[in-house]
C-alpha cells in the first residue's frame, strides 16, 4: 500500500499536501483500492469555505458512493478538471493527477490533528 511520508492523513482516508498557504486534497491509495473502479466524482463546492470534516464532494464507484471530507478548514479554490472526463485517474494515481480539490488554508493549526504516514499505516493495517 502506497502511503507517501510527505502527506498528512485523516481517519476517513483523505490525504492533504500542504504548499505554503494552499493545499491539495485527495483520497488515499487504500481508499481507492477499497472502493474499486471509480466511475464518477462529484464536487460542487468550488468557491465555498468549509469547516474541517465538512463534506466537499462524493466519489462513486461501481458498487458504492462515498462522501469525501475536508481534513482541515479552508476555501475550495479549484476542483481537479481531469476528474470530470477521467474519474478513473483516481485509481491510477491517487496522490498525483488524481487529486480532488485545491484549498486555501483557513486554520493551519488543524494540521497538527492529522495523522502522519506511519500513524495512517498503523490504522489501515489493523
């Protein structure tokens, strides 16, 4: 299972990559593997300020639909445009081209509440 050390993780299997005052959010390799073939991603929160753990979109696989949650509070600046025509990119590259949203961070202190790669690995191996 791929769990990059430079990211932070949530109990709900989202990852966040911080770059200054902005961050990219997506779902983990574990999550995409559990979901199976992803057929649709719906995110209509661009321009909205959302609190930590608020739903920012849904992801639909062949067998199920799951909500995606904000790891920290922030404003959704951009939705990955590749997801509309190629949702399967999340299965192929969850930490790269398969990112979901780019946000402006509202409360960077919330980052300390997220899991490190080692902590996340321990959770998914239980």
